[in-house]
C-alpha cells in the first residue's frame, strides 16, 4: 500500500475511534445503548468534515472485516459501532442544573406542521427525542436531511418548569420524551387548505306534463283508423249500417 494511502487509512481510523468511541455527539450522532449508530448517519457526519467527503460504506466494511483483533468496527445490518473494547461511552454528562435555557431541534420540513400543533414526541420506533445545545451543530444535522431544513427553538428551561423531563447525554445532547407545542418556536406554518364546501343537492323540478326521459319508451300513439266498436270495419260497411239506422228511425 502506498505511503499516502496508508496515512489516509490511519487518519480515518483515528477519526472513527474519536467519533464512535469518545464524542459522537460532537458530530451530531447519538449511539444506542449498545454503541451502534446508523451507517448512513455516520457517513453523513463524515461527509460534513473537510477531506472526508469521499468515504463510502465499503471502506467501513473493510475496517470491520479485518482478521482477528485487527478489526476496528463491528457492523450489524445497517448499524455500525466501534469495537466495545475500544470505546469509552457515554461521555461524562453535565448535571441537570446545567441545562441551557434554549435547545434546538433539527427537523425535516414536513415534520414541523405536525409537531407545531401536537408537540414534540419521539419518532415512531424510538424512545427519545434528541435536542442539541449548539445551534450551529443542530443546523448542520438538519442540512443532512433536507436542502431546506427546519430548525426549531425549544424553550427548555420554561418547559422543564412546566413539567417536561430532560436528561443530559452530554453537554451538547439532551434527551426528552415530550415537549408541549407551547414551548416550541419555528418558522410560520402555512394555513391548511380548506376543502371546498359541498353543494347541497338541488331539488328536482316537477316535469311538465307529457315529458319523458331519454331511453324511456315512447307513449303508444295510434295512427289511421280509430279502434272501438266497428272501428276496424271497412268504410262501405259503416255507411250501410248508418243507412239502416236512418230507415228504422223513419
């Protein structure tokens, strides 16, 4: 392996040791209870760092597939962690009394209208919502998710006084299960589009006499001779009958 490539590999390993083993929160990452983070989230954090935008998933796989004790990473599905023997997590958290007045919540644009109305709760499948004390870090995290991200300000101190719970993971990262909407401030939410009112069904007008609908059978009309008594007889027979009636009357 060329010297330059070796140096680059060593630098990546040192960076991963720091990110996954010491301070993932500085890179906008929050490992689960077993030290795992999503591979995609780790790559996004690396791509934010100057000089590391070319790191790909295959390079992480190589570091996980080294023989014996040489493996730096462990990968399970789409999750990755530093070997537990190399990690020192979590960092020493601050006391609850050191919670800042404001915390910041990075969001995708589609999530804000719902949260602004219902309040903040964990995402489906998660147990906590993550808040960040550093506004620039929170903005950087939001830009990983969307080109037009939303950054929400949380009045954390006021929310805690109202009963909300906040647990520090580090001085940068605070965890919560619920924050009422009254303590969240973000961009204006467009008003909901009102559905057009349904028009009441119009009363049917009475149909004029003699009218009929398309497709209905036409009324039977008799043309030519009139039916009835002797109506079907030839004209000369009818004339004979009339002459006989006159003779009897005379």
